[in-house]
């Protein structure tokens, strides 16, 4: 299985900050990388697919980049509703479509 | 508008078989490229991908759980069923089903999830 490693596991930031979350694959996955946001008690929500394509309805402050093994999710100006948990997922080598372990974004 | 809803028992005893149903609307599982997958999340832990079924009945399973999982579809009822045999307390989790869009290789719409506890 392809392993997905997110860093950091948790991150403290303030409203208005620019933050970056990293996801590294154990082998090349081209651009088959998705990002999800999950609020407590809710299902994940797709933010970014194919490494950098913004899902419909997602604010433009979210962006993704990368290819091969290294990927990033950037939030350009944090809003109060952004303080929650984010997961990356590879869909290159299925099954399984492996998820990362998650990054919890907390208010400083 | 695509919606999915999971249903099944909230409590299952160890060694029993768990059967979960995903009932969906807004799309057809006979349309080329469409899939429905199952993902679970133990309390306080990360997401774990379980299984996926495509419009053409192609089925994919997590290698670590393959021997215990079966995924099927009933296109006429707009349902996908996941069965898991020989459950253990470690299978306690919230189970989600989700629509997989092959054009984007991602789960773009998720159900709200159903919580299953495995305990004697």
C-alpha cells in the first residue's frame, strides 16, 4: 500500500494567517492527490482534487500544489470556520485510496 | 442533487456479521464512471478507506480487510451494501458511504455516516 504522511499533525495559527499543510506519498502518485476538510461530527468535505483543482463551491483561499510524492494545501487567509481537521488522500494506486493521518488546525 | 444515507445496526456483538446499506439519490450507479465507496473512522482517529464498487460491478477492497468485506449494489433500489464478517471491538467506528466521481478520482459527496459499536 502507498503510505501518506501529513505534516504537521497539528498546527496553531491565527485568523488571517497563511498556512501550509504538507502531504508526502511513499511513492510517486503523479497528481492523484485529494484534500478533504472535516469538522467535528461531520463527514469529510472535498476541497481539492487532482492536486490543485478546486472543488465547486470551495472558497478560493484554499489552494493545492505538488506532484509525484510531495504535495501542499495552502489556506491564504484563515477564517474562523477553517479551524478544523484536514486529510489528504491518494487515488493513484487503488485499492486502497489511502488517507493521511490528518492535520488538526487550531486557533492560537 | 446527490445525496447518500447510511443505515444499519448501531450495536453489533463480536464475531457477528455487520451489514450496512447506503441508499442514494441524484445519480445512477449504472452510469459509466460512477462509483460508491465506504470509508470508516474510529472515534478520534483518521479516515480508513474500505471498499468501492463501480457502475460496471468492478469491486475494490482494502487489502488488509479484503477477506472480511463484501460490497454489492442494487441499481434498481439505488443501494450499495457492505458486509463485514467476524467483527471485533476495533471495528467500532463511524461508517461513511460516498459518491466517487471517476473523472476526478475523488469522493465528492458523502453521507452523514452511521456509528457502529462492537461490544458484547
